[in-house]
C-alpha cells in the first residue's frame, strides 16, 4: 500500500496532506513494477520544494488552517488582518479591545502601512499562551512574543497595546495641533497597531519627531523624543532664506549703523554715503534655530558673521574687516514667508 502526497495551500505556507492509499502491485523481478513508488517520492520532493519556495516568498505559517481555535491560529488571524488593513477583523481577535479605537481604522492602518505592509508572517504551532511570531514591517524583520488568553472555545490576544497607550499629554503644542495619518489627536492617550504612521501639523516648517511614528510591536510605546518638536528641512531652508534676505537688505544700507541689523561700525566720522558692506561668511551654512518653549513665533536664530566694510576717508578708500559677530534674532516659524528680527 502506498499513499500519494499532495500540497494543500490552506495557509500561506503550504501543508502536506496524505491522500487515501491505493493498492500497487509490486514485483521484485522487474524495475518496471518499482516505478510507481519512485514516482511517488518524486512527487513528494517536487511538492516539498515548491512549498518551501513559496514559504520563503510569502512567509510561513506552521499550523493548521487559520480558522482553527488554538493560540497560534488567533495570532495568525490578527496579523493577517493587519496585513490587509482589516481593522474590524484585527479588533475581533483582542480579548479587551481599546475603549477608544479612533486610530484603529482600516484607513489609518493603510496609511500606517504605506511605506511597506506587514508581510512574511511566520507563526509556529503551539499550545502555549505566549506565541512567538516573526514578520516584516516596511521591509524590516521584526520578532515578538504575543500573549493570549482562553476566551470561550478559543483564544484572544491579551497583550497590552502600546503598554497601556501612547501618552500625548504635554507633548502637543497648542499652536501646533498634531494629526496621525490625517486624524487630529484630541485625547491624552492614543492606541496604535504595528505600522509607520505619518505625523503632520499646521505648518511644514516644524514636525513632531521625524515626521512619522513607528510601532514595530503590539506593546511598543514611543518615548518623548519620538514626539519632540523639531525644525523640518523645509523650515530650516525657510529660516535660512529669511536670514539671507535680511542680511542682504542690511548690507545694502549706506550707513555705519544699518537700522535693524546685527552689525555696525561707530568709530569713524567719514561720510556714510561712501559705505559698502560685504558679507564674507555663508550664514545659511551655520545658522542655529532654537524653538521657543512657549511661542514658536518667537523662536531664536543664531548665526556667526564675518563682515567687511569699505568707505572713503578723505580721498582714500579704507577697507576694514570686523571682528567675528554672533548675530542673534527672533524668527517666526509659523509665518510664510518666514521672518527674522535681529536683537543683537
């Protein structure tokens, strides 16, 4: 008696199912009669190779059908739901869904997976209430251990999402409301499932953190630095443009003490109409911006300057390089275009 083998793709990995045996007449006297057995093993080898290859591409699920009731089945269903941005199905696998699921919608999950969906999910078969899992998020390999608990005839995920929630209180400025994947944050705590969520505010001159909030595992809760207010590249360029424009206007003034400017020369009685100011340094390369803790429209910009002044003293042109100047001003990071007012 010899059974044929076939591959049933009930999960993403491929499972081997033994089909009912059939009688095969065997003879030791001829090679012809041994061929069915040989063909059976060839079928097995080919099917196994295809299944393994498929597992390498799509991720392996080493368990029965995902519709089962074991701990591994629950975890697999949950992450399959995440991979397809099915928020309702994902929430159904939680023992205690969050009371506020504002940020667990299919639209927000899709935004969180815009840089790369959850893929290559691998869950080993286990009866333990702590289930190992590996997957890729945005192309990065992630491993985790998911806690589950018995509920009814099956299991539900009991892991604490974001270790109790992501604290937002004290991290969001009144001047700069924060939106996660296009939805404004209005509560002190939010809950996010694994993904990389875009963060936006009312200006592109500033950003919270790096501009995205990455949650790799169910229990991950970002640190305060992940939401720290920063000047964006666009904001840095806008400030540099404002500084350069202001200094250009200053150097154009025919005066030893240009009005509203961070440089001057006061030790001469020469004719100010003969003055020419020259900026020797490149302010855009060295400026530093410090965001105000209370009012972002009154943030501080600092820039080292090297200046040269030329003027007529009698009939002679006098060039003079000024000592190094540390120019300090107030920059309005919400204005468009950005503005600078020099204080020293």
